[in-house]
């Protein structure tokens, strides 16, 4: 279990690893999420029998989640708060009016931000801030929906006065990645961490010993396993909305928090740069 999740609750651990699980593991994961009381009040044999799994499969899954065994998982489930905004991800129904759907979407976003705040490792986040501050050049990479996040990051960090870049074309991103050097930093954004394009970027920058930071939703992805610092988002899939969509508000918030920390560290230099930006933008206003 990644250190980021060692002190997190069982639901968070399961959701973070869900897409990487085997069919049998996913069956067990969904059972724990849907019927935690059956796990709390049952034995490993009873759970295994209900799901037609071997006891050893259940035990290995508990270990994968970072627990010592089934009993350890049971204790964790029993001590976790049972009313953790349980209805936030309830299904959108045809009878819902616009206000109700609005509230469900907002509550889902709030839950995503709260869960993400819980799983971000403090030392990793501090390391990311320090790496950005001391980089000769900051470059953000992302494809598809993640490119929108990368461009928003560029829109923020360009205000710092630091050298920053982000591109939209996939070929140009790869070309630019090949020009980064050891003193630069690459920020790679991908919800799944399995995108071929983002992994090509990672491979390219690693060839030049470029420090790497990723923002992703999965601890066991090739991206998170290959980068120096991983910052994780945590979100759930809901009706009409994939978890990738829900995670974007968390990705934006992580970049925002990085930017604010960097600006605070830059002190007068950051303030001066921000004043230059504001002065230039003022020319566009009537």
C-alpha cells in the first residue's frame, strides 16, 4: 500500500485502487463498499463463501489494501464513521428537478475535494512545491481533458515570473519534452495514469533525468509508479458523470494550491510579477 493511503479509511483505499483490481478483487471490493455491515459482523469464511471466493483471496485483498489481515480490515470498517455523506452519490433520477440535480453535482464535487485533501501526502506536496520553486523551467503535460487542466496550470504559473510552458498538440508536447533538462521539472496530468501519450512523455523526460510530478487518480498506475512525486485525487463515478470528470475539480485545486504556495515563497518577486500581469491585462479592459 502506498504511504499516501496508509492512514486513510477503507472506502478511500478501495476507490483509489478500484480500476486496477482483478475481477475477483473487484467483486470483493464492491461487496465491502455496498455491505460493510456484513463484513464487520461476518468471518472471513462467511464473506468468501457468499462471494464464492477462496479464503486466501479475501486475505490477500486485505493485505493489498494495507491491512494485516481480515480482522484488521474489520476493525477499520467498524471504527470508521458510518455517516460520511452517504447520500452524496445517490443516483440522479427522472423525478429530480433542476435544483436537486444542481445540489447533487455540487455535493459530489465537495466530496471529491474533501476526499482528495485526505489522501494528499504532506511531504509529497511540500516536495512538489520545492521542486517547482527551484526548477529552471516548469512544463505541464496532459492530453484530452487533462490538457485543459495543464493549460489552466500554465495560466496560473505564468503569473509567478518563473519560466513555464504548456502546449496543446500531442506532437509538440513530445518534442518539447525532449528538450527538457535535469534542472527543469515536468508536471504530468492524467486521471488514469495509463494514457499512452502521457507515458511517452514520462519516458522521454526520464531519459534526461528531469524531475517529475504527476497528478493522477490511481496509485498503481504506470504514471504514478514512474514519477518522482505523485499527488493523488480521489473521486467516484456517478450517473451521467465519470470519475474522470469529477476528479478535474480536484486536479485544478491541487494546481491552485501549488501555485499559491509558490507565490508565497517567492514573496516580493512574486508580487512584482503579478503586478506586471495585472498591468498588462488592464489594457484589455474598457
